[in-house]
C-alpha cells in the first residue's frame, strides 16, 4: 500500500534510522545519497523519531566514539525536528501489522505527528503503510524537480 510517488511534494518527512546511519557512518554505497538528503534539508522539514536517538547513539558510538557521536547528534537536532513518541504512538505501533517493531514505531510516529512521508532504503518494510514511503532517490528527485 505504501506509495513511492506522490503528486504534492512532501514537506514534513520522517528520516528512517538507516538514512541517518548511512550519512553518519559514511556507509558505501549509500552515503552519497544520504548526504544529498541532508544537503536538501532547507527545502523540506526533516523529522527524526525521538526513539531513534538511543539507537543512533548506540550504533554510531561503536565506530566513531562517544564525543564524535554526541557532536553528530547535536548537529542532527539543529537541522531536524524531533517527532514525539508517546503512549498514542506506542499503542498504534502495537496494533499495526508490521513484522519489525522498530518499523512499526517509525510508521506510527509519522502518522501521529502528521508527517507527509517516510524516507527509507527499506520501503518493503513499510508495505502495510497508508502514507507515502519514499526511497532517498525518489525524495531527491521530487525535491529537486519541483523546486
């Protein structure tokens, strides 16, 4: 059900954890497209789920260390909005039909916070989604071609 294309350019987009990790850890072959997403943040509002921050810290710190990770997360907070995760989000995540609970939280966060789309490399993980699910390439194309 998740759509990769949309007629109106998304304004408020949830960045899935994998996009942020690709950028922070410069993971090939995904780093360049993730970097483009971050360079385009002036043209749309990027959101990060509040529950994602502990995952980001844990994973990034292993490779980059504590201080680098805190600096990165501080920069992330300065360029992205934080999408709240509350009881309503968790209750929804517990009832949606997703195989991965983290994806269920991401999806529920986007819905409850009235976001326009989720950008992820793993669109298949959001097959049950009722809001647009975009790949990084499709978001970049939509942002740059409608600007």
